[in-house]
C-alpha cells in the first residue's frame, strides 16, 4: 500500500515499486485517515485475502493526519494478528534527522527513504528485508 497525498508521487512511486518487483499489486490511499479506515475494518480486511497488505510506503508530511499520527493509531490496531506482520517504510522529503529517529521508535517501521524514490533505493529495500 502506498499512502501519500500527492497524485504525482503516487503515480511515480507506484511505477517504481512495480518495476522494482516489490509488489504484485499496489493499492494507494490519498490520506492517512483513509488508510487507517481500511485497516480498522477487521472483518472486511480479514475476509478478503487478496487485499491483505504486507508493506506500507507511508509519507510523513500529509495534511490533517501526518505519517507519525498514522503510526500511533496503527500501533493501537496491532492487537489484530494480521496487522502485526505489516512492514512500513517511511517516505519523506524532510531533511530533519529527528524524523528518521522518531520513525525508528515504531515497531512496524523497517526503513526510511527520502523522496524522490528511485528504483535503486527500492531494490536495496527488497534485498535487505525480503
């Protein structure tokens, strides 16, 4: 799943994810709230195995609810066994090192990539974690 509020970023990142061979299917959500709602409906989520999410690419800077607020809420949902296994990669254009350190405090976050995403950075993630 790709969570980002920018249409161009969604389009480009989706294409790179596909070219890097990271995912067979890429679902996108335009806000953290939309993504959170998707995961909050456990009955629907668990009843459709084709729509299970293994990996989230999460933008940090989004309006209304940012990536860190999403992580805090998502963490509350991880009592659901299927969600404990979801890995999260933070995407950001932020130059603040504090964002990188803060993201490491969340158990589901496995990596942090600066935008713009490249095929090489995605392949490196694949080699390291999958």
